[in-house]
């Protein structure tokens, strides 16, 4: 059942006289006798099956003589279960740990160890989220045959999975080319059409530093050249060194707000993915009672200021713009300047953008870390492909 995709007996948990007689009774008897003659070694039985001509047949064979494939005239196309898929992803990324035995691991929590999924920790009644999403049975009751489902939740889980992002990054690092990524994941070279499509896609792939619709950076004084902050750590975008960074000083962004620097204005960038009319809401506040406050403004990429506010220490100011028309690709910048003295200029500002249907994006709720670089995005797409997920 696990090797061919279908069981020889339709009721694998019941071989009693009340069940229908299997069509492949002679084959079932042969395998039972083989198991008995080989000291009941399931390893020998598995080797016997997978080296057979029957198991090695392609699922692309003819359907005419055996439409339901009761007699295994062709292979059954089957989707990898959670264990096989996760281990395959670790294998192609080069992170699979061959060690056997040892304590169980948390497979859905950082640092996402590279041990085989069989060592994943299972607590009765509390399955890890990845196991719940991919039909892993609970330990509360015996299950003879696992249910297999294909749901949008599974695709969304993998598209946003930090584990899968890590494997995609590892593959792109060890094989930073289209041919190398195809060879690593699918064990073949791309066709001419696939390579052309990949080249076209990579040319327009997002190169934003963050994974979401917001970008975290700064504007140099008297400049409209948005620069992304280079480093993300502990929920904070900043310079590469701990604050104060030698280059960027105290400049940083987090989910709630940030801090400007003298010649670098803290800038939060949002890019519209479609045209329409939006509303902007929020509240900018300087929580401390020291310093001389900040200047906050909402701008467009061409330098036009939509609104501006001066915020004193301990003061909070609503930042609201109604019925503003935008086009797909337009950028809205939320910029904070210090008022000459940068000391104690930390601020809270997490804007919300909405339209008539509701919230489009919330800077606090949608705060993200680094996004995948283009080659890692290609690797992720192949890891999610049917060719990788299914066995033909």
C-alpha cells in the first residue's frame, strides 16, 4: 500500500472472511511466503518489491487494458506523504542528517533541525501544525490507511513556511543558477522552454529586502533615493552592527515604529499591487518625555508631501488621509525626521491602509523579516511543484 499507492486488500485492517476476496490473491500469498522465508524481514520484503518490474513501471502507461489499475499494469501516481516530502526537501538542500536514534525534535519550530521526520515529536492530542495540515494521523486511535487531501491551506502553509524558505535559501546558495537548481531539486536539466521561462521570471522577480508589501529603510537628507536597511535581527531592521551602528547610528524600524538618524530620515515604504482609492490611518507618537520631538510626513516617490505633522515628546497625532487615488506600482512613503537633535527621537508609527472592502495592509500586523532572493524564490517554486511532490 505504501509502495504502490494502493493496497492488495481494500480493507488493510481486516483480512477476515467477511471481506471481499482480493483480486491479487496469488501475489499476496507470494509476498507472505517471501516474508516468512526471509526471517520476517520487512526490509528484505521492501527491497524485493521495489526491485521488481511492477514497482518500476511508469504511471504514464496505457489505461486501456486495466483502467482501474487493479493488476498494476502501470504505476500509480501518488503524492508523497509528509515524512517523504519533508525528508526529500532536506535531502536536496543538503541539510538531511543521517544520524539514527536520539531524542525527538520539534519539526515546526526554529531552528528547524535537519533530522528525518520520523524523529518529529508527537504529543497525544497536540500535533504540530505542519502535521495537522498534511494529514498526519493523531495517536489517539489506530488508523489502517492514511487520508490524503489537497487543500488551499497546504499551499498557503508552504508558501509562508520558514522551514521551506530555509531549504530554498540553502539550495540557491549551493547551486546559484537555473540549471543547478533544477538538478538539485528535480534531478534533471530544465527544458529550453523551462529555462527561458525561468530567465524571464527571474528578470522581473521581486528584489525587495523584506518578505512583505512593506520596505524598511531611510532617505538621506535632501534625497529621494530610498535605501533599504541592510540587516534584520531580533525583530528589528537596522545597520549591520548592534545599535548604534557605525554607519546608520540609531536608525532602525520594528513592528511598532523606529528611530531616525541625523542625516538619514527613517522611511517606511508601501507599494500598491493594484489601482484604486485608499484610506490611510494611524497614529504617530513620541513616547518619551525627553528630546525635542520629530517631524512625520506621508509622501509619494516623486517627493510630493501628502501631509506633515510635528510631534512633540509624549504627544500622539492621528495620521489620516481619506480617499486617495493610486495606481498599481505606486509607492507611499512614511518618513520621520529628527528636529536637529536625534537624541530620544524614538517613535511609534504603524500605518494602516484600507479601501472600501476593508484593510489592505497593516504595518504592525504585516511586519516581516527578509524576503527570499530571486534564485531562492525559484527553488521554492520547484519545491512546491507537482513534479517534486508526486511520484510517477
